[in-house]
């Protein structure tokens, strides 16, 4: 078993422990946010962490009504510009916490009067020291170059923060059940996934809402570990220019969750099937109609629309690591990449 797969498989237990260990730091941050209510949210991240930041956008905007934007770190690191961030909540997400441009943007944000929070795996890192609050990921050492457990623990930390701030009891209950659902997904039947992508050259990965950041992350992992050109799109956006790519036998992976986006996702799947594309549908098993069973990638029943995507990407990580080996790649050592990427 590769390091990537072993690390992915360890995630459910890590999240269970994280939910306990972060009770106090989240309570302190929530108290501050209720005292000084933020006007908007800005995220700072790159790579897989930036996909977690996209997930944060959907969380903060749907659950708290807070406009959430992604920072361009070069505004601080290259252009030495000043941003008006008074009454903002600024969240930096990083596995290592060492990228200079992300740290520069965090320092600028704190100086500008924002409430600054670092979600980091290494709590003794420059990013952690630059922020006022730290939410540890508790992912442990991540040896595989491709991030898995640090990405998922970033998502669970964000969910825990938002659920407590919003006092969303349904989401808090689902979060308690999340590790068990993720564990169930580890050995689900994804045999169709291997047949689908054994010899594929390119693919589209589709999601919407909470599953769109999961599609982004899957596309990145296809590139990193399998040498497979993959692009992620919203199920709304794909019907524009990207739909010109769809043709007979073109492989497409679609992610869905139990909310208002699912009907539209199935409509996109129908249109792709009419063009004889090869679709796979990764969604909770209780949502998928009978006619899609041949395209179904098995996943546990829906837990909560916000938690469903975490269960799906958990299964994907394990199976894409196996797929990489089948395609002749070592997912622990992707070509031309290293574990920590430092940008200025």
C-alpha cells in the first residue's frame, strides 16, 4: 500500500480526534466573532488548500450570509499593496504554513485590522505565528507529496467552526457521524472507476455547490498522481464552452450531494449520456435513480449536504492512489513535484 493510500485511510480517525481537540480553540474564536461580527471573509491559500478555501466560500455564504473572497497573495508579497480589511475575517489555510506569500498576506491582514485565523498542520510555522488565532488540523506528518488527510481535516475544521458559529444542530450532529461514514467509504465498490480511467488521457470532473471544491481537488489529484489531464467545472458552467469537448466515450466524473443542486447535476449527466460520453456518478447511494446504477460509484447514504462531499473525496483518494499504480505511476512521488512548495 502506498503512503498516499495509508494516509488517506487514516483520515476518519484523525477527524474524530480533531473534533474533540479543537473544541476549546473554536469556542474562543466563535466568542470573538460574536463580539466583533465580521463584515466579510477573505481566504488565503494555494493548491489543495485553495480548494478547501473554495469550500469555505460556500460554507460562509450559505450558512452565515458572509461574502467570501479569495485573496491574491501577490498583492502583498510582490506589489506591497494595502487592503482595507477592517472588520474582516481572514483565514489562511496551509499544510506547512511556510509559503512566504501566504504569510505576507496574513501579516498584512492582521496589520489592517482583520481577525486573522490560521488553519495549519504545523502549529509552530510562520503562518501560525502570523495569525491571531490558530485552528490546528491535527493531521500528523504527511509524507506523500499529494495532500489527502490535510485537505480533509481542513474541511472538517471549517465545518466545525461554521456549525458552532451558526449554532446549526443538524450539521453538528452530522459532523459527529462523519468519521464513521468516511470509514464506510474506504472499501466501497469503485471497480467501474478503474475500468473508466485505466487508459484515459483526459477527463472532466463536475460538481456544484459544496461538491465543486471536491471536483477541483479530484482534478488536481488526477494530474498529480496519474498523469491524467483533468479539469473541474461547475455543472452550470460546463454547459457553456467546455461542453464542446463532450463526445463519444469521453470520460466524465460527476459529484453530487443531497441538496437542490442534484437535479441539475442529473440533467447534465443525461445530456452527456445522449452524446455517448462515459459518465461516472459519485453521490450518496440513496440519491441515485435506478437508471444510473451502471454509472454509480458506491458511497454511503447521505449524511448531510455539507458532509456528503467529504465522504466522496475520501473514497476518491484511496481509489485514485490505486489507479495511479495501475497506470504505472508512483503516487507518493509525482514527477516534478515536492511536498512543500514555497512561493514568494
